[in-house]
């Protein structure tokens, strides 16, 4: 138990590492006449959900396991199963008198009903009655579970380290994918900025031409009012702020990845902001080139968001 407590205070990772919420590990062990098999796995979840399937006759085992797992992880749907086998499990055979009475009463009722129908039943043998489920019970003496519990909790950190190692490996692969997607977003943002700059002169010319046409075809047009409305349109078409925010989001995402887990929730929120800016860029594009860039951005952002769902 002391080893487990020391483990709770031990830092699992000195260097920030990204963790995936997907992991698996199994381990076998033995102590005196007992042998056991651990099975631990996890998938993604919004929070930390720990589900244990362990023998309930080992007092203090479940809370001990839950304390270790809660300390080591922040998110994921984690399932841990433990099967314990005792070598001398013949146990003590005993008679369940209550069940035997129920069986004998049922036999009596069956014999009475058969006699009323003129049917003679063969006499029941004692061996047949004793073979009916529940009449004979086997009681296994598990002894003092304290030593077994301590042996299990002593081995638990070994299982957990193997499990976390897989989550770290998965997280490293995730990190590479996310970094590449951020590079794509940054590159597309730069391309969009170039396209917006090229569009600026064309937009200004179109606005001046449209203003001239309106003024030429109307004797009652307020020139200042029209110019003001066109200026508002020009401001609404400007995507400079969206591009600046996309660049800022890329840097924020890189900073989060550098910090290591748990950052999944923050990354998920950031993906919403990425998507918001990409949507706005598409709505303000007013050019085929910028619309295509905006749609490509949305595709990469959606792909990245799917990956982020598995980050702890």
C-alpha cells in the first residue's frame, strides 16, 4: 500500500507530452495461491469515466485502484477488469436447505398432479435431487484478502505505466498530425492574405465604377450618402481581422500542444474559433479564389477537429 501512495506523489512525466485517450494494456501476476489477469482499456470521452470490474471480496481494492487512476488521467472512458483465480478452489460443499425444501415441494406437487391424470412417475433419486442447481453449494474460503490487495496495488503502477505508454505513443502520433494540419492552416491563411491584397485594387475599381454608374443614371442621388454606403460595403468585405485571428489561433494551438496533456478541452474550444473565422472568410470573400481557400480551410479544420476529439 505504501508503494501505491508513493506512486500517487510521483510525477509520471517530467517533459510535457500529448496523450491520446485511446489505450490498452494487460498484465498477469501471482501471489501465494492466487493468480490474476489485468485488462485495461480506454476510449475518448468528455470527462474522466472510470469503470471497474474487480472482485468485491477484496476489501479496499476498488477505492485504491480508483485513487491511482484518478491521479494519473484527466479524461477518457477507462475500463479496468481484474480476474483472480485461487489454486485450491475446491471449497466446502454444503446443503442449501431452503432450496431443497422448494425442490421437494415442487416434486410433491408434480407427483400429485400426475396421479390425478393417471400417470405414474418414477421415484426420484437422491443424486438427481442433489444435482439440481442451488441444492448443493460450494463455499470457497478466500482467507485474509489484505495481503492479496497489497500485492495487486503494488503491481497496478506497472500496468498503468504500460497503459499510459500506449496513450503517449498515440498522443505523439496525434501531435504530428495536428502540427501538420496547423501548418496547412497557416499556409492557407498566408495564401488568403495574398489573394485579399490582390483583390483590394480590383474591389476599389469596381466600387468607383459602380458609384459612377449610379450617379450618371440618377438626378436625385445624394453623392455623399452613396459614397458612405459603398465605404460600409468595403469595410464589410475586408477580411484582415479574420486572417489575423486565424494566425493567432494557429499560434495558440501550437502553444497548447507544446504544454502537453491535458489540453483536449481547450483545443476543442479553439477549433470552434477556427471554424468561425473560416465561415466568416467565406461569407466575405466576394471572389472565387478566396471562396476556394475558405472551403479548403474548413475541410482541414474539420479534419483537425476530429483528431482533437481524442486528445486528453
